[in-house]
C-alpha cells in the first residue's frame, strides 16, 4: 500500500468520524465552556454581559432558568470571537 493510498484511507475514516459526531441545537454553559476551552464562570459572565448571544431556558431544576447557547452562536464565536459589550 502506497503512502497516498494510506492517506486517502485515513481521510475517509476521519470524514466518517466527523459525520457521526452529533451537533446539538443548544448547548449549556458547561458544554460551551468545554468546547471553547474557557471556564464555566467566564462563559456565564459572557452570557450575562451580552458578549455571546444566549437565552435563558428552563433547566428543569426548579424556578431558575439556565443560559443556553445555540449551535449557530457557537459557530459564530469560533469564527469571529466575542461580541462587543452591550
């Protein structure tokens, strides 16, 4: 097997793995923080200050709603970074 054939095989396997990886519609602050490599407290503060677009959604844990960040916002943040403080 040549090097080119091996590389093609590796690329094919990687593409199959990427396609199997599910994306979510919404992420919790904890999930978002793991993906972007920041602390939960920092990401929660970004939500509160409007540095990333997030919504408060029922968390199922009583009367307190939790921040939720959309998949589109995650992609926007990865491309462009934080929004200006509002």
